[in-house]
C-alpha cells in the first residue's frame, strides 16, 4: 500500500515543480518584456498642424501619415497602437502636449521658441529644405509696375499665403512695415488677399490681380521653371533671411531610451525608399537632426521686431 502513496506524493511534487517553474517562467518573461519595453510608450501618437497640409486633401494626408507612423513604430520594434492627430490651432496642440497626449509632434518654429524654456518639447529634427535653415520669403512684383522699393508699395494691393503655415513670412513682412513709418498691414496696403496656396500668388501678380505678393523662393522658382515667361515679367523686390518654419519634437518627459530609439528609426526612415516617397509627396527634402543654429535667423527677426515695437512705444 506504500507504493501508491509514494506515487501519489511524487505526482504532487511534480505538479508543484511544474507550477513553480511555470510561475518563474512568467516572471522572467514579464521582466524581459519590461526590460525590452522600459521607457517605451503604450501608444505612439503623432501631432501635426492641419494647415500644414492645406494644399492636400486632409483625408489623403492622414492616410499617408498613418502609414508613416506605423513604419516608424515598426522600425522601433514598438508593437503598440498608432494614432495621427491634426490640430486647427497651436493652442490646442500645446494643450495636448502638456496633457501627455502626444509622443511625436511637429511644432511651428515660432511656437517652439515660445515654449523652448518651459519643459514642453525636445527638438530632434527639422525639415531638410535649404540644408535645414528653413524657408526664404520673397516680395515680388511686375517689372513694369513702377515699384522699385518697399516704400513704393504704399497704397498697392498684396497677396499673402495663409499665416498658419507661413507665419515666419508674415513676421518678416511685419518687420518691413515697422521700418516703414510704423504702419500696419491694413493701412499701408490698399487691399490684402489671403490665398490658400503660395504658388497661386506668383501667377496672381503676373496676371495683374495684385500689385505684389509674398511668396516662398521655392514656390517662385518652381513657377519660373514651369512658365519661363514669368522671369521676363516679374522681379524680386525684397528677400528675407532663411527662416525656420517647423521643428519636429518629442514630449519633454519622454525617456532617453525612447528618444534614442525614435531618432534612429526616423533616420532610417529618412533614408529609405518609403521615406523618399513620402517627402516627394509633401514636397520637402527630408529631415535633418536639429541644431540650435537653424533657428538663429528666426530668433534674430523676432528680436528685431521686438526692438522696433519698443522704439515705437517709447515714442508714443
């Protein structure tokens, strides 16, 4: 009778060891998973300003960016849900950032400078246009208009791109106006028309729909390539310094581990065929690691604007 008892006892011991080993396996697996995912988010949420894609169908832009986010997550071995968020104004985006609702986001450069010292965002990339230095803006007019200087634009009509995406260009124009007898936009120009696309402004001046226009150099040069006759009829009245337009950022409280992983992933994506296709669609030159020097042109312009406003206030 002892044999069945021993046999029964052995089975209990074996079962106990199996349970114990299973438990240890689960603990080790959990620890390994924690080690692998430590510092990585449970979601990968990206944020963009809606007006950045004003030249595209927003549904198409969302679909492309969702594919982009999933590819970035794949390159990080990050098996979590991805979500693309669009914001109609920067205040809403900043609020979402402060609430911890975004991991990766593209901030307008002026807004980045406003929150740079407030522990909100960590800059990691900029658009690669003009070697990362940003956008150059032009004031153009017709050669036969008789307009030879900015002062000659007094009482003339002007076409402008939308302020949301092209805010640095509007800032540069404001500085020019402050230098010109401290007049504002509405009182200096006879009419101001906001256009949905910067490229339309060049043709608008050519066809005499406005006396002048604020355009990007890139849009202007593309128009010249497509329409060589434009070069014979249009002239550049003034040109801005290169002004940083956007900064790609991470949440300030993101871990160093996550920052390194996503930086490496985006660099790989930047060089990939899929990445090149994305940049071709959105007409930019890829991305470059952020350097503080890239924002110097914009910072100097903001400082100049503040100085001019201060001088005007003191005179009053």
